[in-house]
């Protein structure tokens, strides 16, 4: 039994002799429903509605210069991050998206690929996009330099904030709360209040997990639309 509060941040921590910290990366695939029957079940229908809604939303964000099938890349990324975030709500599971290696690899590779594609294929559009409307001609070169640094710096800040916020909100926030509620619930017979508090907190953390995955995918979609 783990008695240290910060042992959850140790990647070698096991639950039921299974390394769920790293297995959680691939366990999310099991959440995707499969259609084995002619009449789909409710879970499959709900999943199709979510996928179609995301497809229409990303299609509008990408605009007319999109490639066929490009929306499915962002839908897959959204599903991957969302499932990992939801698994991080369970105790003793520190998901892979909470590590800087995974979050930095995802955000930096996406940002770098979009920027390189834009600079190689649409150089003039990228330069024009860096200069705000109404800028004086003499200050245009300085604006390009400033905007270039402003595109580089948020990449590292976004990766760090994504990793740190996930650690603080999902893992470090939920486990002490459940520990406190478990200890106080054994001494105080106020179980309805404890149940309501735990349910409301779990619901808010689920909303945080959904918002984080949405922000990551929407930011990637906007970067992709700017490079085309």
C-alpha cells in the first residue's frame, strides 16, 4: 500500500502489479466502440454523433484549403488525449500525457510540421500573416522578427502548461481529495454530503480533461489553417 502522497508521480508505481501509468496510453483504444451487429448500440450511436460533430467543427476551422482526411488526424489526437485525461482521474494512475516527454513531443512536432510546411510552400502568405494591418513600412521587418519569436516561445509555454496543469488538476488534485473524503467519511456519518462533494468534484475534473484536449486540438487546427 502506498503511503506517500507523491508516489503517484513515480512512473514505476504499480496498481495490482500492473504498470497502469504507461499502459494507460493504449488502454484508451479499448474505449472505442466496435460495430459487430447490424443495429448499433447506444454507445456506438453516441460515439458517431461526437465524431461527426468534431468533423464538422474541424472542417470549418480548417477552411477551404484543407486536405481530404485531415480532420481525422485531429479527431484521433482529440480521442487520444481525452482518453488519457479521463484515465488520469482514477487514483494511482499517472497518465503519459502528464509527462513532458509526451506533451512536448506532440505539441512541438505538430507546431514544427505546420510551420515548416507554411514557410516552404506558402512563404509569402506566412510573411504577410506576421505583419498586422496598418503597420508602417519601416517597422515591418521588426514586426516579422517579433512575431517569429512570439510563435516560438508559446510552444514551450504551451507544453509546460499542458503538462503541469494536467499534473496539478487531474492527478495531484483528485487523489488528496479522495484521501481526505475517505478518512473523514469513516469518522463522520455524513455520507450523502460526501457523495455529493465527490461527485461534483469528479464532474469538474472531467470537464477539465475535456477542455484540455479540446484546447490542444483547436490550437493545432488553427496553426494548420494559418500555414495553408
